[in-house]
C-alpha cells in the first residue's frame, strides 16, 4: 500500500543499539556516541569531533546512570561494583560507629547505657510496684496510682528515679560485663567437648547478678527508702547520712541476704532464657544476626519467665529493706519474712504486685537487652568493623 508507514524499532547488539529509521541513529555503548545524524539531546554546538562522522553526547555517563532507560539499556555505564555499593548503602541506612579500642570498656559503656534507658522508661511502673509490695498507698494498681497523683502528681511517679538510674547504670554495666566475660570463658567452641553439665549462660548469669548486687546494694536500699518514706529525706546524700547514723554501715546492707538469694535465680534464669531463645531463633530462621525488634521480644520473654519464677523472694526483700518504717514488722531473715507474709496474707501475699511487676520487668528486660546489643554494634574497635 502506497504511503503506508513502516514500523520503527531499535535493535540492541554488542556494539550498542541502532534504529531502522531513515535517520540512521546508532548508539555505541563503548564510547557513548551517536552515529550519524542528530538526536533529541544534540545541538549544533555538540555535533562533530567524532572520527566516525557522528557526534559525542556530553555527560553520557550521567545520562545513563541517572535517567530511566528501557530494559537492557538502563545499566549501561554502571559497573557491578557501583551497583553493589549502592545496594549496601540503601540497606544500611544510618550506620553510626564510635571507635572504642578497649573491649571491656565497650561492654561496660553498653551495659550502663542499656540500664539507664530501660529503667527510666519503666520508672512509673517501678514506683507503683514498690508501693503495692509494701501496701503503703493502696491494694491495687489504680489505688496506688490515684494516691500518688493526688498527693504528688506526675513527679511522684518518678520519685527516686535519679537514684535508680545512678544505681542501675553501674549495676547493669557490671552485670552485663561479668555475664559476657564468664559466658565466653565457660562456653565451648564449635567442635569442642562441652565443659559444663549445665548451660554456661546459667552460671554466668548467676555470677553477674551476685557481683553487681554486692557492689551497688546500698544504692538500691536508699532508692527504696526515698520512694517509701516521703518527706523523711531531703536528698540521696541526706538519706545516706541519716541511715548511717541510725544503724551504721550494716543498715545499708539490710535485706542483702534475700536480695542475693533473689538475684541469683533471677539473673541465672533471665540470662539463660535469653541465650537459649536467641540460639533457638537463629536455628529456626537460619539468621546470622538478630535485629533490634527481635532482641526486644526475646529479652521481654526472658524477663517474664525469670520475674515470675523469683517474685516471692523479691517481695520478701522489699519488706526487709523497709524495716520498721511506720511500725512495720522487722523480719529476722528471709525465711522469717516469707513465712510471716504467707501466714498473714497467704500465697496471694507472696505474689502481690506481680501484675505491675511484670509490666515493669518484661519491657525493662527487653529494652535493656535491645539497647545493649545495639550499643555493642555502635561501639567498635576499628572504624570499618561491622
């Protein structure tokens, strides 16, 4: 048929692509040039200068790299190395790294940051839990909350949080440092015979709990007194001085025995559960690394398990720390405290405050582990370390 239009197309080969149009358009992938004739991007000043009678397209490498082209053409001018680098950048996002050469210092800093952040996040729940344990402001979570809000307002929910952060920061730093160190030394390497009949994380967790408690227990006692005895102490220093005057150094360690006995099973089960859950997760997902959200969930589950199992000892410890405040009974030892609470209030008394305690312990454990693992990734020995 006369005057019919002939279909136009581009043909792609090893040398580039060409058109069957009368313009004779051809692109060379080797030197990024058009031959012959003009093109959409060409101007008079851009033509010529090509030995083959065509013209070079200025900044053709940028055109190919940043302008969307048809499939088969869009990767011209981009090397495999560049594509791999761009892919890594898009996956990593913000990649903050702080160089800290000392291995022990990295662990201590990570543990301290994790402890401070986690405790501050759950400070209101910690305050309510403490009041419920000793029955000073009500018998339910809402009663305690309303009582505190009525008397002190929102600041009352964070009463003692400063001393709590001061206590928890070194405590968690020491605890996580000891755990990592002991667990690493006791764990068997792949292919080696198992060194212990029990999980290394179980013993490492117990050692970590005992060590941190012995060092930071006086701060824990002062924090409890500041929370319960409103208006008695003006500050942390004032509380230390008055407690020392009243009962000497021994008063700062009142309730240490049940605290140690409570910390050992809690820390042991907490770290063992955390380590076991991490290994299980890696096994079922075949993942080499665990993300922050997964760490948060694993740590929370571990905290729930350990917190529920050892809660009665925590109740006895709080009762012993308060001592004879407001005419309360003074307990001789942990067994005396447990038996007295059981006789007066039954089994329910040993688990009074378990609900808010779990609401505090579960997220605190998850946040703590998440922050710790995240800080370990940020604090590196060498700048290029992953």
